[in-house]
């Protein structure tokens, strides 16, 4: 009986450790994406997003991967600061659902600096060893 209890505890710990490792990997991908958005780093943005990306803004605008990256690298959408708060990560297989609040500053082309305070849901898909942003939807808080 004790032997079976040990096996169950060991397997539970192994599964929990693997899950925590994946959560950390997703959290790291979110941080990398945030940094790439502020830096307008085209190479990193492409590396972190899926070619099938659908990126929904709080104003209803929907962009694909190309439009999302173009907006950031051209200055049409220019984040000068992004802070993530109250983030949760839920993983099911190779899909991760991330919810958080995005608080920051933007200084878009042809506009004054403005604060940003959004709720965001992102969907990440694991492809190979990497987590890629597949979908994003923001809403005004």
C-alpha cells in the first residue's frame, strides 16, 4: 500500500513540475512579446507570433500577423511602456490561455502620448519547443 502511495505522489509531483515548467515558459513568452512590442523589434515579433495570428484591439480593429508587426514597426502603434498585472496562465495540451491587464503608455504616429489600460486575453500554441501567439483580444477597462 505504501509503495502505491509513493508512486501516486511521485507521479503527481512530476506532472505538477512539468505543468509549472510550461507555465513559466508561457510567462517568459509573454515577457518577450511585451519587450518586442516596446522595442518594435520586427524579428522578435515574427519569432513570437504565429503566421495565422488574429490580433484584436479594444476598438474592434482586427489585424493579422503582417498588419500587427507593420503597425508596431512603422510607429502607427507605438508603445513606450507596457506593464502586465494580475496575469493568469491556464494550459491544456499545447494551448495556453493567458489573461492579464496591460497598463502602459502609447505615443502613436500623429497623436499625443496616451495612457493604456486594457484587459487582454491571449491564446498561445506550442509549436515544437516554442510558444507562439495565435490570438489576442483586448477590451477597455
